[in-house]
């Protein structure tokens, strides 16, 4: 019995202590409420404030002498501690004094720790209550009203004829009038400070977040950090200020949007003055003559060529005659159809070839080409070109001159762009001797300069190359300074002063084939 009395006494003390501390067993809920800094002296309209959305978002506007800072992010409550987690990751702490009063526990620019934020109306600097907002002012959100937190400074109301551009603004769905159609992109702006932007293109994209207002501009602050701006044109229209997917800058959004199904006017007839058309190949595209009845039908015309290698026709009915031949063009409009015959006739040559397609010759030999242009009534003029004039060149009359051993193609092209070619094989032998020119070497250093020498022969379309550097003869007037050994010129002796020494090489097979190289200069440095 004694212990039971002690237990009851302690329980009563605990209840009294809890009552004295003022703490509740459940967390406070600031949803949809706006709290104003009671320490500032400007009245409700210009006090620092913080608004809490039902979706867990917040917007805090911190006023100071030079302007306004704005923070947004998410809020959470634990017991009587209110934590604001800003989008940049920083945190701002408040403590509930009671449901209508918060104690700031963090330092901001204009608001300081321990200052009280209250939902109650705040006295202005001259005493009495703060002036009621008029058209053009932003009273700040209260429970159940649109918070419209702003970035920057909030314009003060004025008297006279100046009109608030937000007057008549409705918190509802705004549809993209510029896009039009049955389901345009739209923005739902809600009175609890949140929004949803549905952007429609090939896919439907949804963006959510909270919005703020500065003057006649509304800022949609996405959860991912992106911001989209709308300029309020009047109470029912907003103008998009930056691109969002299929929505472009300047698009007009309005809540007065009504979609009307378009009137359908069926096609009742298709006709053409001719049932058969023809055109010369290569003629410029021209419009096919087709009459649609009635002229204002909403049915679309469709065109199709059976053979697009002969004739092509685009979606607007423009015909391109390509290659000689015949085909049909099919036209449909709604339930109506029409088929027309079409012929593409040859304009100029239809073919070109050489009477002989391959020739052999030796350097300096000439060959006369004989092209054939079909038909004989087409222009017979052709244009010639060699793909390697260093092997064989050709003049405007088709006369080929063999220059050096190897293989080459000579092309003939007609006036309308048809072409063919003949193979020219220039047979024989030649010798090439190569060395880098103007090389500097140190006298007596045995520095070397490589020499390349090859004997080429080209017969029966086969090229053979033989290295003959060991067979060439070296020539110079400065045999004490330069020598030749193992395919290299060498600096073998001293010189009295730095000198440029000419050298050259010769080679002969002992009969008709011999060669003398170019002269090369070697700088021998003392």
C-alpha cells in the first residue's frame, strides 16, 4: 500500500511537469501556414516569412536592408523541432513555441537566432494593425490561401489607376494555346504553392515542385533544381519565358481553353485532264494536274509511284522524271482513287562505251580511243579524263599519250552525265635513284645518308621491283670528303671549311637501259 501511494505521487508529478513544459506528445503540423518574423518593423507585407506546403515543401523569404534572400526545399518535424532542408543541402532550424509561434534557431542574413516567427497579424511601424493588401499587393499566404512566396523584393501596393497584372489570376490548369490540339501541354498551379507541369510531345513528361512569384512573373521551381518562368499577361493567360521540351519560349498558356473536334468534309471525287503523262528524264519537278472535289475537303491527298526508278512523286504531288521507262501513279483521297499512266523519255544519251576497253603501250606511245554514244541521235560529245596523268594523259579528242610504266583508267563522260572508262597498261622498264637533298653531315664523322635505287619492270599487268642500290655508281668531285658504301653516302674525310658538295649516281645494264640521277647537295660541316 505504501509503494502504491509513492507511485501515484510520482505519476502526478510527471503530468504536472509535462504541463509546465508545454511540450505535446505529438509533433506540430505547419502545413499551409505562413509564419512572419515579429521582430522586424515593416508590417506583414515586408516581414521575413516562411510558408509550408502540404507536400512537405517550404519557401522562406529572408528580408534585409539590401534586398531579399529566398530559400526553398523540404521540411520535417520531430517533437517540437522544425528542420528546413534547403535544396543546396544546408539546414535551417526552428523550434515550436506553440502551434502559432516558431523560434528561429539559425542565423540568416536578415533574421537572427531566437527571433520569433508568428502566424498572427503583426503590428506595423506606426502602431495598429498592418494595412490590408489592395489590388497589386501580395499579402503573403495564410492558412487556406495561396502563399505566393516571392524572390527578390515584393512590390508595395500603390494607389491610383495602377493595376496589378496578377489581378484575376486563377489557380487552375493553364493549357498551351500555341500547341493547340486535343491534348496540349498544361500547367496546374495550385493554391497550396505546388504545381505540376505536363509536357506533351511524342512522350508525356511530368514535372513537379513549388512556385514563387515576383511581380508579374511566376517561377516554377522543379524538385530537380530547374526553374521555368511564366510572365502573367492578364488574369487568364501566361507567356512561357524559356523552352520546356516541345513547349517553346513565347508560347501562350490559358485557362480558357476548349477543344473542338474539327469538321470533317469528305472527298467525293478525283479527276485529271489526262490519263497519261510523259516527261523527259532530268526535267525539273512539276506539279501533277489533279482536281479534288470539293476543294475544301479535309481528306488528304496521297501519291504513289509504282516504279520510283522511273518517276518519283512527293507528298505535294511534284513529279520527278528520272530514267527512261513506263509506270503508273496512284492517287487517293479519302474513299476516292485515281490511276494515271506515266512515261519517262530519254533526254540525251542512254549509254556510252568504248569499242575497245583495254590497251597496251610503251612510254611515249599514243593510242586513239573510240567511244560509242547511244542513241546516235543524242549529242555525241564526250569529255575525257585520266585518273593518273603521270602514267598516261589524254587530250579533248581522246588521244592518249603513254608517259610512264603502270596502269591507268581513262574516262569518257557524256553531256548528260553517263560515263565509261578504258584501261591503259603502259609497259616497259625504268630505274629510279632517290636520296634526301640538302642534308648536313659532320666532316669525318662517318655520318650516313641512305640511298634508294630500284629497277622497275611492268609487263602483262604485273609490276616487278628490284633493289639495285649495290649496283649504282657514286660520283663527286670531293672523293676525300664523301664516299659511298652499302647503299649510303658517308662523311669520310676532313674539309678545310664548311662546303656544299654536289653528288650524283649512274646505273646501266650494259645495253640500252641506263640512267643518271638528279644532282643532290650534301652540306659538309667542318
